[in-house]
């Protein structure tokens, strides 16, 4: 069955609680190849109705369905066309979309610096495939890791957003604001890189118990959005 732009907008509306104003997108917004922050129609309206299929909500909508939202947004262009058969296939939820959604792992005390949060992708407690990480290779010239992660407090009010960058894996570049630690032991490359924990900068003023929006870009498989609670 062919999925039309109208279908995508209706899926996004269902996932975010927004109304569909028009079957036509008004712009891309939300991200850039450099990882610089941009404002989308959805953000500008405080998470209310928008016709931009790539917009992301500022707050976690009632009845939020991260899988449905990311599938619809991915089909609208946030996920490479080469990966869309996988996200729309029978294993799409757990093996492909779920693999790219963030969660806060349990770590030993002292591993997370003040002002940062530990994130992994693909929560096994939800039956999701854990996200592997890999350096550039002949098979995957770009490499396979998250090269930027943006965090914003989930509020309709004006809020700061941080962008943590990861210019390499298994080590970051000197200029990067993000860091890696190992979930177990000290080797982030263990278990095909599934032992990698991303340390990302929190916006100033975000405290334990706050809900944050996490918007990240997997070099190979595109952008994904979800909400987590700061521990």
C-alpha cells in the first residue's frame, strides 16, 4: 500500500495529539546536518497543531506513542529511504525503531559527571534490540553511532536546548561536548559496541525528576525523538 503525505500527517497527528491543518509540509525544520538547533513550526506553536511532518513536540503529548511518531516522521524524511522497509516491516517496532529510542541505563556511582545524563538506545527491558556502535568501515562508510544528541526540557515554555556532539567512536574528538563511558567494565567496544553509554549535556536548570525531550541522530539510520525522565 502506498503511503501518502496525508497519511503521514494523520499518523503524526495521532502520535502527538495535533490536528492536521494541511496535507502539505511547510518546511523541514528540527535539525541540520551540522547538528545546529533550528526551530520547527511545532516548537514555535508550543507543540500545538502544525502541518510540518518533521516537527517535534516540545512536551510529551497525552497518549504519546514513540514508535508510531518516529515511524511517521521517518517516512516523512527523518529516516533514510534505504532504512524505511525495515522500520515498516514486521520487526520494525523492536528491532529497528525501538533500537534507536533512548533510555537511562543503570550505572555504577560516579560515572556520570554533574550536568550530564547517561543515555543508551534500545531498552532491553522493553524487548527492544540494543543499539550497536561501530567505526567507519567498507560496509558502513559513515560508521554507526549517534553523532549528535539534543536535549530540551519538555515544557511548552521557552527553554534552552543543548547539543552534545560525538565526532568519532569509540573515542570522541577533542572539540566534542559529549563523552562515552562503558555500561560494564571499561571497554565501550564490548559486545559489538552495545556497551557504549552516551554522556550528554543537560540544559542549565534541568534537575532530577524533570522530563526531557531527547532528539538524536544515528549516522546510518537517521533521527529519532522520545522523552525520558532525569534520574
